[in-house]
């Protein structure tokens, strides 16, 4: 008989309980696979003992301690059948009925489970803390335009999958901490170590498969999910993106007629409009972010301007002028060297041209 059988260190007692139950039904553990185990029917099934694997490093001191411990277990009637998922699987020698390797709950807690469960929790929390610290550090150092991901279905999917990975690790880490507290209380009360629920333990044993699926989904999202399209026009280049939350178009031109930069963000949710508008304004006063996003001018002071839009701010520098405005659920940013962006006619003309160029480029690509 082959069945799903994979447990991790924090679910060692759930593994022990399942093996004991199968032994009572006449099934003996024959072989462990990656996610399954094979059992054979026997008149007198040899029982198993499961405990967290110890001395797993390659240091000579640990190797010697491991060898001595396994030899001691063998003398007591237990052979190491296999090591999987961070667990030792011992099996009783033929025609013997040895006592359990650990008979004192307090000693089992102090010698085996206490450190093992802490190491397991540390592994989960280390990954979470490292990822959060790295992300926060990059955010404060680079100050990226995070809202740009809302215009790409692929980027939003990748971020959602990463957050799911973070949530899974937090769940697993918190669960180990909670179970560790239960074990400590049981040891203090002189009771046996508690056994986790089998369904939840099997899910935790399947976490490597969850990680594989998440990793595959993230890679596919990177390869297939990004919707950015770039078109080379006569004097510049145009980039468009479309997602379930909005559409964006960006045009940049570097020519003898003067540099021109147009950005348009058409949102389907109102809170995104305010976020974009506020960040675009903040960038114009931050020298580091100006250089990062290829603004060819220094920090400027924005002036609120009445051009008939819901909100508008203009600014100037030695070689040109810029405009940020909001109209309904649309935010537009413009910079030009030889055009007056405080002229509503000029601004509307540029915006109409950008919309037509984006539509024409997409139609030509489809055709």
C-alpha cells in the first residue's frame, strides 16, 4: 500500500500517531518517498519511532554525535530506516518489541523538541523578516513608483503571489510557535507531547509543493503576464499598458524641435488617482527621484493653476515647463521645452494626439 505521507519536524507527533494507527491495523512501514510512503501487510508489524533529526551538519563533532546516537538506538533495538522531512524514522528490529526511545516527556522536550521547534520557527521567520526588510529597504532607498504595477495584470499577479508566499510562511511560523508553547506546558505538567491534527499536518507537509506551484506561477506571470507594449514612432517612442484597474500611455521625444514627455493614467478606481497625483507632484521636488526617472531638470516648485481641469499644477525650469493635472479619474503629466503648457488649447491638443497615437499603435499591432 502506498499513501500520502510527509510530515515536517513540528508535526513529528502526528507522524507517530499515524504510524501507530497503521501498525494496529497490520501495516508496517516499508519505504519512504518524497511525499509518499509504502506499507506492507504483516502479521506482527514492526513499530516505528519518529523524532526530529539532529546533528545534521557536516561538522566532525556533529557527525560523531550522530553516529554515537544511532549506535545507541541500535543497541536499544531501533534501526534507522530513513531520514525525511527533517525527521528520523526508526523501526524496531525483527522479532523485538523495544521500549520507545523517549519515555519521559520532560526530557524529550528539553533534549529533542525544544531546539528542533525553535530552529523550525526561525527558518520560517527568517525568510519573512529578510524579505520584508529587503523590500522596505529598497522602497525607502529607491522610492519607486509603486502604483505603476496597478497598470499591469502581470505585476499585480506577481505581487499577489509573493504576498501569498509571505502569508504561508507567517502561518507556518506562528503555528510552530503556538505548538512549541503547548509542548512546553505539557512538559511542565508531566504530560505526553500533544499530537497535531492530521489534516493540518498533512497540509504543512505539502508546503514544498505549494512553494513549487507559487514559483511556477510567478515565473509564468513574468513571462506571459506583463502587458507593456512599446512602439517606435518617427521622433520618439510610445509605451502603453492596460490592466483590470486602468490604462496608461507614455510618450517621450528627444529631437531638435525640443524634448517632449507625456504621461497619461486612466484609472478605474478613485483612490489610485489621488495616489498617482500626489506621487508625481512629490517627484518634482526630489532631486534623486528626478534623476532616477530621467527628468532633465532640478527640483522645482509647483504652482496651482486654473486651466479648467479638476486640479492642475504647473512648474518651470530654465529650459522648459511642466504640468500635472487631474480630470475625473485621469491623471496626466507633461513636460516640454518649446511648448506652453499653461495654454489649455496646447494641452488638449497634446492629449488628443497621445490618445490617437496609442489607439493607432494598438490597432496596427492587432492588424
